[in-house]
C-alpha cells in the first residue's frame, strides 16, 4: 500500500500543472452544484417559509403575489389603494388581532418610505415573537410631527442617524433623472436594531406624513382631494396601500379570504402569505431547473477533464508500468494506481469545492441581501453537501476507468523492447 501511495504521489507531482487544473475544475463543479441547490432552498425558505409574525395582507384588487412583494418584502410597486373604511372594519373585526395600516409612495435615495401607525413599534411582530428594537438614544416617531425611524441598513448606507434631516422623493423607486424631491423635511428620531429582514431597508414615518406630502392626492371618495395644512383629513378621503393583519386563528383566515376574495370585489387578501409566495416560486421553477442542468453539465466537464488528464499521460507512462509489471506487479495493481489517482484528484477537488461553495454563497447572499434585504443563512444544511462529493468521487472513478484499462492492457515485452 505504501508503494501504491508513493507511485500515485510521484505521478501527481510530476504532472502538477495538469493535476492542478483538473482539481480546480472538480472544485468548481462541486461548489457550483452545492451552491445552486443551497441558494434555491434558502431563497424559497426565506420568501415562503419564514416564521412571520403576521398572517395576511389586504390590498387593492389584483395580484396577491404583487401585494406580498410590495408590502412584506418592499419590492415591486403597489397594485393600488384601498379606502380607509376597510382598515377600520378589519381593525374592529373580532377575527383580527392586529391591523396595521401601510401607505407608500415615496423614497429616500432608493429606500422606501412607509407611512404607518405607532403600533409598528409596540404591537407589530416582523417575525414570530420578534418586535422592532430601537438603538440606544433612539425613540419612536411622534404621529403629529415630521419624524422618521430608519432601518439599520438605511442608516449604514446613507449615513443618517438620530438628528439627521431628509427630504423624501416621489415614487417608491429611485429615479435620478425624474426625481421629484418634496419640500417637506423629516428629522430622524430613531434607528432600529438590525433585523436581517427587508425591514432594514425601510424608513418609517407617520401616516399623515404620506397623506400630506407635497403633490400627493387622496382619492378615497373617488374624487381627488389635496389635504390643507391645519385642516383635519376626513376619513372618507383617506386611503392606504395595504393593511397587514395578525389573525386570531387559521379559521379567521379562511373566513376573511372567502369574504374578501370570493364575495367582495373591492380588495384582495393575500393569505396565507407563504402559500402566495410559493405560487411565484412554482412559476419560476424552470429557472432553477436550468441552473441545475448547467451545474450537472459542469460536473460532466470536470469528469471529462479527469479522464483527459490521466489518459494524456498514459503514453509517457507505458514504460513505467511495463517496468513495474516486470518487477512483479500484477495487472490489478497497475489498474488500481490509475483509479486511485482519479480518486485523489476528485477528493482534492471536492475538499476545495467547499471553499468554492462558500465563496459563491457569500456573493449570492450579498446580492440577495442588497436587492431584497433577505439574509441567506450560510450554514443551513442541505443533502447536496453530502451527495455532491459522493457523486463527484463516483464520477472520478468512472473517468479513471478508461486510462486504467489502458494501463491494465500494457504489453510488457513489446513496451520494453521498443524502449531498448
């Protein structure tokens, strides 16, 4: 066995360049396959299976997926508005534990501004059992003032802090060419502790701030209404982008969904949120399949590189094998040398593949976090972490068969006579 290790080690060192390239190709294939499956799983879990602290979202009549993306993940645009009356009805409904109003329409340097009530800091759970926490020296906004509470990422990326001033821009997305900056100035009174959720990218202000923003019009009554300074806004004019709901029971969800989505024609209830997002992932499942196919093709290429690397060295090693045979080595021993070389290359590539996987996931995770605020967990277990290396070792063994058979069939007498 020690002799076998010596032969394999000397061969790999002698062909160091081709060995290194082959190991790297195996590492890339291994890391890519694991990353494809891990990112796909974690993204689906983050968007569909997260332990949210609320159950449903009410919004304008339209797509439930768009409503959830806009309200929960702060992506996409609002499908429209709903009258204040619906919020009041849900707030007083015995089936509802909490109804939190949302009003959107503005941004600051690309970060969305959401108008809501003070309950977002006292009763709202962004994740099951978790509420927003303010950093030291911070406080919640006063509903009667132009104040803002900003997410941790907003503070980090913009440099805003307690006491800073900001002017909102019209629209939920940043548009440097057509940006309309409002005259209203808001003072940052609080910064939230990191939540590792899309909420880190949000700026929270009082509802009145959205309604009274320069250039905003309310159409709760069906006619345009522009609020006047010092004049209270009648409830009939008020409207909201969405209402986030915490229900008292699953039965309440069935009942409200039937009442709003099937019987009513005024609004849409996205419930349950996870199932709504699952519909989106099911529709986009073909993209994941394509990525998987690409990853498998890379595995095939890596196996081919093992075969090519070993096979291309066979001509110069024929005399070496012939000498071994003449010294008493059996055909099986020569055959085993090549298979062991293939396995060593595959094993080294698999070990390095975990580093490639970490690098890919860090890059993909950073991109997902920057674009959505969703944080992927690097250490979530996936069966691919086990079966991918096993599969690569099997592919390495298969790739080594042809060169091993060629070594096995070496004619000792003819090879030595040619070299004499």
